[in-house]
C-alpha cells in the first residue's frame, strides 16, 4: 500500500507537526512539501492513498492514477477534488470538519477587539513616548467603545457561527442571526439578510461559498449598513465583492473591514482591498493555531484508519 501526501507544507510552517503518524497505514509514504497541478498525476502514480489540502485532483488526474482508492483532505472544503469523477471510479473522498471552530471564533473577536479597543494605536504611541509627555495621567486620544450593547449580525449558523454568537452573548452583545436553515429552537432572533445588514454594528460571515452566497456582500448591501459598522469575513473570499467593499471603505460607507480570506489566495497584489481605508487583512490564519492543526491532523489520521478498516467516515461522496 502506497500513500502520497501532496502538500504537507500547508499543514506546518515550523516543523511542529510530523507526517510520521501515517507510517502504520502504508508500506511506502511519499511526502511532498508542495505539488503543482501539473505534477499531481505523476506524483500519485500507482498509489492507492492520497492526502492533500488544496492540490487540484481533477478528472484527468484521477484517470491517470488507476490504483487510486482514497483521497483524504486536510480541509473541510473539497472543491479541489472532482467528486463526480472520483465517485464514478469508486474512490472515497473524506474531509475534516469542525476542527477550527474555536480558532476561527477567537480570530473574529481579535478583530472586534482591535477595532473597539485600539490596542495597536495605543501601544505605538506609548513606545513613541507620547504617554510620557501627556499632561494627564490617562492618555486616550483614540475613541474606544464597549462590545456590550453592540449588535452583532451572524450570517450562517453552523458550528462557527454558533460559537461566535455564544462568545458575543458573554460580552453582552445583542446577537442577530441570518441563516438559510433556521434551527427549531433558535436561541437568538432570526432575521432576514436585509435586517442583518441594516442593524449590525458588527457583521460577521460564517456561511459557505455557494451560488447563492457568491458576492453576498455587495454595494447594495454595504450601502444599507450603518456608517459606524464593521464587516468581518473569516468564511470564504468569494462571499464578498472585493471592488464594492473597497469602494465602500474608501468612501466611508462603513467604518472598517477585517478579512482573513480573499477571492484569490495567495493574495493578488492588485486586489483593490490591499490599500483600502480601514481594511485589515490577515493571510488566512484563522485555522493556523497549533492546537487546531493538531486536531485536524488527528481527524485526517482517523479518517484514513476508518477507511482501511472498511468503515469510512466523513465521506463527501
């Protein structure tokens, strides 16, 4: 049994994780740091088992690899795999869900606290000696605000949306939820998208990228928001119309945006958001804490073990 790992570098930047956990499941393991789309078929070759994160496993790749029986994903999303082609060949595809809930919710509140508490600005001023020369004991030129009482609109109410709402509740925020599937016993007011945008002091996105949600955040909806509101996106970049958001920020339609995902990743240097006003962009790091990646690795390992035992889990086909 041969196992090929196509893009291990996406799982670790500091060698804080090891692929040795897969050693018991294969006689031969080939582990590549990164694999270009054109290299995938040759590297998989005669292997029965493949693990990857973002490498495209197209119908052409599947056709060129006659022994392939299993594709395991270091991710929840599986849009990089041609699922119909895999299904037609009897190849099982397993993903890893609900591993990043805590980490993503944590980043959402790091963004919120950055905006409302202004810590980077105050830290910079203190380092530059401005507190030393302050005429009063307390130096506060930058307005700060409490989260308590602010309205948080949560778009999407899966595991991450639920975690964000729970934390917001603890801060004393007023939580509104807009979601495609309304839960039977909703703990928070369920509202339309229009109401969620209009009432939000903070609007946070936790919905999947589908035909219905593509460019859900656009000029019309941004124009309906409060000028003091901020947008947070830790979901998928395609949920936001980037040009519309840049225009809204540069024209003070909303007060700010915090983005951990973009339409093109790595970031296109020409994205209009790169130099937009009051726009903080992080390089898709919400899922990156060590504990989160350890949890992900555990799920992927468990998926492989279950497949080899004849009872696959977390199937997407």
